């Protein structure tokens, strides 16, 4: 439920062209543009390339929102 709530909020903000700092990556201060299906978490582009996520299944945030609706 939390993932869906965040996805909806990010989707609405993206549709309006808004960028909210508090929703960015805590580690890299980058926008959360990717959804890691394995960890069920939104991540930034830098985290996507890390060892922790490199082999995981990823989706762009808008696609994840549609899939989890």
C-alpha cells in the first residue's frame, strides 16, 4: 500500500512537472525515476547501477504505477 501511495504521488507530481526534494534519493539526492521490483522500492539512476540493484528487474515509475493500479 505504501509503494502504491508513493507511486501515485510521484506520478501526479511528474504529470504536473513538479520535483520534490523530500522524495529524492536520500543517498544521492537524485530524483526517484526507477522502481526496483525485487526490492519493491523507488530508486534513483545511480542506485540502479549499484551492486545492490544491478541484477534486479526494473521499471520506470510511470509503468510501475500502471502495473500496481
